[in-house]
DNA sequence: TGTTAGCACTCAACTTTATGGAGTGCTAAC
DNA sequence: GTTAGCACTCCATAAAGTTGAGTGCTAACA
C-alpha cells in the first residue's frame, strides 16, 4: 500500500485536529475539516489504511483515531508549517540580566515556560578541559583568607579559608606567586601529586592553605558541579489531562524537581551533525532517553555561548504539543541568544 | 460545658487516629482504642459535646468525626508527646558541605523532605545593615578585570568587568586602595553621591569601573537578592489524597516552584519572643499567612547562623501531619545546625 | 474502479437505580 | 451516669440502563 498524497492530507488533518482538541478524530470531522470533498465513508476507508500503515490508531473500537508516535514523526518531519514565533519581551528581559549567566538562563527557562505553557529546561554550558586562569588569596580578616579562582570561561569560585595561625603580608604575596606560577594554564589532569608536593614545600607551614585551594579548584573544574539545569513551568504539565493523572504527573514532577535524571536528556545527542548546525531536535514519546517521558514529547535546541561551548534548551510537553509554535519559539530564541552572547562576551 | 479530662482523652484519641488513617473516626473505634472502658454510646455523647465545642466535626451526617483546626491546635499545644527524632545521617552529610552556605541549606531542605515525606523549605539568612568588608580588583586578562567584594557575614560576590581601555598595574593598585579606603565598613545607606563623586575623581578615566563595582555592591547588599529560599520534596504533597486533587496540588506546587509567595511565610513572625527562643511554631490551616495553604499545616523553626542573623526552616504537609515527628526532627536539626555553625564560622 | 449512502454493531461515558455498611442520635432501661 | 437497641442517614460501590459518536461492511451508483 502506498502513502499517496490524499492519505498524507488526511493524516495531516487528523494530527492537526488532535493537537487542537485532544479528542480522537472521527471520519466525519475530517470529511468536513478538509477541502478534499470526500464523504465520511471514503475517509473511513483511507483511515483504515493509515491505521494499517501504523500512523494512526483507535484508542478502542468505535472511537476516532489518534496519531501514533510514527504518525507524529511523519508530521513533524514533513508536514509541519514553519511558524516563526515572536517573543517581543524576550530581548528586553534578557538584556538586563546578561551579565550573570545563571540568572540569564533561569530567565530564559521562565520565558519559554510562560510563552509555551509547557515545561522548559536549560542546561548550563559545559566547558571542556577547563584550565585555571587566575588564583588569588587575600586577607579579609586576621585568620581569614579569601581564595578566588578564575577558570577558563570566566567562571569564578571563591572560598573563605580559616587559618590556624595568622599570615603575614609577605607570606600572602608569596603564596599568591607560588599558586599562580604553578597552576596557571593547567587543567585538572595536569595538577599531579608531584606538583602539589612542590607547592606545599614552598608554602612551608601554610601548606594546608594550598590543599584547601586545590580542593576549591577541583570542585570548580569538575564536571559534576557543572551539570546545572534550570527548569521552569513544571506545574504546566498538570494542565494537560493526558499527563495530569496522579502517577504520571507525580513521576514527571519529581524528575523535574530532582533534575538529576534530566542530564540524560541534555547530554543525549542523536545526531552530531544536527548539534553542529544548531538544529532543532524533536523527541516523540519513547524516542527520549528517559522512561518517564514516554508519554511526552520534547523539543531541544543547542546554543553556543562561545566557540565550542554548548548548552541545551528543551521544552517538554504532551505528545500533542504545538510543535510549530515550540519550534518557532526556540528558533527565535536561538537567534536572540546568539546576539546577546556575541555582544556581551 | 466544660472540657474535662475524659473529653480531652477522647479528643486526643480522635486526633491520633485521624493522623494515622486519614479517615473519619467513629465512636466504636474510640471505645476500643482508648483505655477508658466506655461503650460507644457514651463516646457518642462525648463526641457530640466535643463537636458543639468546635474541636471536631462530621464531614457529613452519619460519618465519623475529624478534628477541626481548633482541635489540631489544642492537640499541638497541650497533648503532643515530645518525640525526639534522630537523624543520624544529618551530621555526616552536612559537615561535608558546611563551607558553602547555599549547598548546605539545599542539603538541609532535602534531608528534611526525605525524612518526613513532606515538603520542606529553608530560607537563606538575611544580614541586616550589611557592611562592605573588603573589595578587590584583579586583572585577569588584558581588558578584563575581576572584582571581588566581601560583605559582612562572609558573603562573597564577584563580577567580571570588561574594560574599554587597558589598566596598568599601578592603576589597579591605586583603584584597590581607593575602593577600600572609601568603602570599607560602610553599608548601603552610607554610600552616597558625594562619596561616589570623590571616588570617581580619584579614578580618573576609569571612573566607570567604580560605577560597575558599586552596582555589584548594591546587588550584593540589597534585600531582594537575598530572599532566597530552597525547597525540596514538593512532589511529596501528591502522596496525601486530601492535597493531591488536581486544583489544590497544582496551586501548591506552583507556589513551591515560584517560591516568591513563600517569602510571606518565611517572614511571618507571630511572636517575636518565640523567634528569639528558637521556638518551633506551628501553623494550622488558615493560620498561615498564605491562602493556598489553607488545607495544610506548616511547622517552622528559626536558626541562627551567627549573632543576630536568622533564617527559617519550614515543613509543609497536610493538616493531619505527624506533628510529633516533625517537631522532633526540627528540634534535632536545630541542635546539629547550631553545632556546625559554631564550629565553622 | 473509486465513491458513497445506509445500516448494524461496538463501546466509552454518563445516568439511574440498588445494595451494603459505617456511623449517628435518640430513647428507654439499668 | 452509662449502656443496649433501634431507626435513620448518607456515602460508596456496584449493577443496569441509556446515549451517542464512530466504525466496518455491503450494495448501489457514476
């Protein structure tokens, strides 16, 4: 059996209608809804074929049809009309916050959630092979030292270190020099025991300060700390009956609250080429690498904060999500983020 | 009508039983449950009295009784058995994180939520009249300056400042001196235009750097930024049928996600004396200053991070919450937090 | 050969009607 | 003051009936 043009039109009509109403779509509706001028009986025959081909399904005998994942997929890949979505407020709001990446990303997530009525998530970009750029110790109070570490990508970390014995100005200066000469330009793998030993020797009785600082550096560079994900609008899923039943909603909300599982989504890359082209990716149902999302769809986009440093933005909603709007919104957003990052960094 | 001892015992039995089961409690149950050796008929008479006094109520004719807010209140104030709750894991887990207050508080929230199966929230303490303790500029790269500001209470803020024209080492040193001599020990109200003008004069062509730093300082000190609240276990409320119906759950979860409204709870102080004594406060239903919580109870405690610097910890759950456990858990936690803060700060 | 009208059939969703049981309030007796 | 007994109420659940949207199939038509 072939998927001729008429079948495609009918499939499209079924999907569109179902996206709008959330109710199974019957043959009579299609007969009126499309400009095919066919009777419901004919449509029935065609729908029967489409069902056999696996694009639509009946939730039960004597009900209308709803799209299968395969049906959605065909729709998203071939029949979706581009609909660029304007979000005027975005630029203004984002510009104000652009100096603090965390706030910016949180803001982006919120805007997306409010605009789409779905749940959004934004991952903080990961810097690979991060190197130490700058270390500085300053005496804040007697017995209190402030260590500031700047990592490639201008990530700043700090820690207050309590001293058991006070530090002279000269010693502080010396430690600063030692730290910077030894550590500058190194990444985690390059800071080895031999190096640490040498630094501690130079620091003499203040060797524990060195240890303290290295801890902070390790923490700053290590992946774990960096897998931060911002979400917004998690409660939006309660607006969609197909997701809001106690169990599903509970699992989903828990996933969004804990965030840990979400890293799987963010890190998943089905097609490297797509990422490099900043393409929008659509996951339908089981396609997402996360069991709880089997009844959801997810649309993700990759943004680039600077050469080679990527983060991801995703929107999660019911399968009958307004794909056109979501994809359009994400595309607009990508453009605006690009502008902001180019300007600011 | 008087509240004699027997009535109290019956009320206590009703509350206890309802806390456990969540079902209206009938006279026959009480008759067996207590050691009063009274027939159900007698209990019925007493319960009728208790209802007239407003401590219990029938959800409908021919159902058992459930406690009213007034009933819970009496129970919490007078009949609750202290039950100190051990949370062994707490100390270990918290000790590791004690150097980063945000992580610590987030961790505390999580522990509470996991231990109690309710929703927890922890507010970051507010420092009043915060003063600038230390300011430092360092050159990270050409055209890139790192500003670090330490506020009283060892709050560290930093910002990368992009320069339009490069800065010499001497100039950096000079700016550092200017900033520190002018700003050290001042709070927001004391940094006025006259002062700013003087500093800018001294900075010469780098006056915009001064402006930039003042912005960061303002942000660091300002209240707004500081009203941070950490929550955990929001989805736990879905475990309680009386809260998990679509509407209530949705409103509650939204409140926990947005957090903004929660500041009302955190800031509410019915009794100043209580706060100073680090007493546990219990809000039942409408007693909480937040409409969405009318079907919930909340238990809060005040912790002191250092002399005069308070934060709040709260647990939100259904009215039929295990008050004894929650209060006990919070008390234990308070002791352990006290220890940690005394040791570390 | 593709299209259509007509009709019997199915099934979820909703409404109505029974049935059972937990619990009460009242009364009369101890 | 306490208690047994009984009529009564009302929720919950199940069972039975009703409706309507939608299908598949057949036979007739262009």
